[in-house]
């Protein structure tokens, strides 16, 4: 697997041989917490779609996922996220089913139903 930092507000995940790598065209670009957030959604969705493809007898070796986000203010945070998958070998008639399968990703469900957050200071 390879995660490519496309911009400060987007990543791409794709299949490669070997261990997970994180790359950027700009050697100065850092893998930020926002890239990690996008990567977690991409990797979760990829895992669900790859498993779904195996069950359906489909080839998912050309599946690529991109995640983009934008920021909102007051408070400063990620305000919107979009996940896009490119899967050239996926038959047209299976696209809607693949989109439904992608929504089963637990990260996607967490975004839809946010957890209660608690911060504790412990000594």
C-alpha cells in the first residue's frame, strides 16, 4: 500500500507491493494529523471494498481511493470531507453496490455518528 500526500488537504491510497509507505512530491511536506485522519478513512474503506470485491468475485487490484477535506472556522476544524474511489475494472452495474459497501467502513460510521469525546489530565 502507498499513501501519497497530494496537498495539505488531500491524500491518495493505492495498492503497491511491499510495506505501507507514505510519500509526497514535496520533500518539505509533513504527514499531518489531518493526513492521518484522511488516511484512516481511506484505508478502512479500501479494506471493506477489497473484501467485498473478493466475495463478489471482482478484481480490486486497480482500486484507488482519494480523500479530500476542507477546513471550517469557529471552532477551527475539518468542516467537510469527500472520499472518491477510482476503480476502472468495476462493472458499471456494480458501482452503486460498491458505494453502499464503502459506507460500511467503521470510520465512515464514526463520522456519521460521532463519539462522545473526553479529555482527562492524569498525574
